[in-house]
C-alpha cells in the first residue's frame, strides 16, 4: 500500500468518524431538549444519560 492510498484511507476513516460523532452529538442535543434543565446549566453527556434514566425510572417506563 503506497502513501497516497494510506492517506486516502485515513481521510475516509476520519470522515466516517466525524459523521458518527455528529450523529451522536445530534442525539444528545435532542436528549438535552427533552430533559428539564436550568437556564445556562451545562451537563456532560454522561450526566444527561443519568438524568434520562432517572426520568424514565420515575415515569415507570424502564
């Protein structure tokens, strides 16, 4: 495999990873909009997942 082919494969892999992360971030953005929150409150993705789990547990959905 020559340098150009390696570079092209790396660019494709990077592009795929960017799309994957954009999709994940869009999902977390939707989740953030669904959860009650305080103005200006910043939560990590893990904290948002914990909040959603608690929300489901309290509503009896899990």
